[in-house]
C-alpha cells in the first residue's frame, strides 16, 4: 500500500487553511518540493498465480459498511498531505494465500496418497492450501449474486476441505477437478440459504428451480417461445404447481406478518389478519376428523371378524396403501383373476351393509360406496 510522506514546503494557493486535512484519493499525483509522487498500490506479480487480484477485482462488488478507511496525515507546522486508502479484505486475503506454493501433479499425487494412508493433518493442510486460489476463482463467478465475496470464499474453503477428506488419488482425477464440484456445491448451498430470510428451497425440486428457473425462462425466450409453467415443468422435470409456486416465491420479497396495515383508521390490524385459511371452519375440520376416526374404527372392527381370503382381500387390497392386484390374490389361492374380482365385489357389498347399519345411509354415500 502506498504511503504519504511528510515534507516541508510553501503552502499552495488551493491548500486548506488552519491545518485542515486534505483528503487525496489513491492514484492522484501530489506535488511536494516540485516533485510528483503518485500514491498507488504495489503488487507483486507471480507467474504461478492462477487468479490475479486484478482479474478478481475487475468488477468488484460494492464494499459494505464495515470496510476500514485509513487516513494518512501529517502533524502540526508541517504541510498537510493526506491520502484516503481503502482496505480491501479480498486483496489482503489473496496476498496471504500467495505464500502457499502450488503442487505439481506428481507432488499432489504423492501427498494425497500418503494422506489416504496416514491421515496426517499436515498433509491435508498442504493439499488444502495449494488449492485456495481455485476457491477464490470459483467464488468470483458468483460475486454478482452475493455482495460479500469473502463469504463465498469461506464457504468454498469448507467445500475444499470436504473434497480433500474424500479424495481418492488412485482414480486418476486431479484434486482441483474433483474439489471444484464440492466448492460449487457449498457455495450454492450458502446462496440458497442466505438469499432470503425465509428459505425458498427446501426440497430437491425447489432447489432445482431456484438455480435453473431463470436460466430456462431466458432460453425459451431466445427461441421465441413464451415460458409457460407447463413448458418450464417439462424442461426441468417438475410439476406445474411447483413451478408456479417458485415463481411467486422468487418474485415477491419477504414480508413480516406483523407488519401493520396502512389505512386511514388506525385499528391495529396487521398482515396476518388478512391471511386466508384454506382449512375451513374449525367446526367442520373437527367434524371431519371425528368422522375419519369413527370410520377407521368400524373398518378395523369389521376386518377383525373376517377369515381366509376375505381377510386377505380386506387387509391387503382395500385397506393397504399399496394394494395387491387381483392377479396376485388369484395366484396365492389358485383361482382366476375374475374369481378374485367377484370375491372383492361380494366383500364390498357386505361392508356397505355393515357401515349402513352402524353409521347410516348418508355417511356411506359420502364415503363413495356405489
């Protein structure tokens, strides 16, 4: 980082009076004793560096409020020369990781082989530190999505550690190639979890839509096709309902349910007061639950009095989540598929008569018996 020197000299006409500090941006020429001194940052360039700081910071994200600013000033009775220098954590981090040497393919294979055999932490450290620059390069690809590049680098480093832990050098794959998948996976997982205060992707289908929905929409538009939910669902192998739900999630911002409503009358209502409940009236919900419990008890009571084939048809076909086919029942008892169907129909007729006697005609019709 450049420095500002203290020099004595005659005050310039445009110099502030009363010892005021002059803030001179980095890179601006400063005239001191008839000489020009350019404040600039000094960088050491190494040919072995995979990612240079200039490449990474060619389009840097906005610096957050916690960035440190250092002001260089002079004392009393001396010419006030000051420079406003911004501390960049990304440059500082890159300067630190440049100290770790890269490994040749042969060295990498040898170190990885010894680590698999001995599990020595020092060997794992060599494998991790030699690939830290790869993490920075991959993290920079997502810098437009997330403002803080160092957060992405930290998540990528965790993925790199996992890759080193699971790397098998005998498969003939370079560690950099193998670890890049782990690095991207951890960065994408971090972006998904931190994109909103409330998670937008909790299932596999939602995660797929989060990362590919916008890309697929642009692809269809380039082809001159309107990206309807049906086309997007077919292209991404998900349901239309999931596409529509994810589009709504990504289009809307987070909103607290406790946010007060803006109205002329200050009645204290919030957004939660306007939320619709699709479960129905509480009395109807309780009645439906009670009916299901009552019918379940009657069905199990009826099944307890059955024997032989009727019991198998009742339990394995009528009450099972994965019912047996009529052919399977026929094969078990040595009868035809048609005979198994006749037995099932007779059992259904008897079951309807039983439920009618126990619960009444209206309940049986509501259950869907023909």
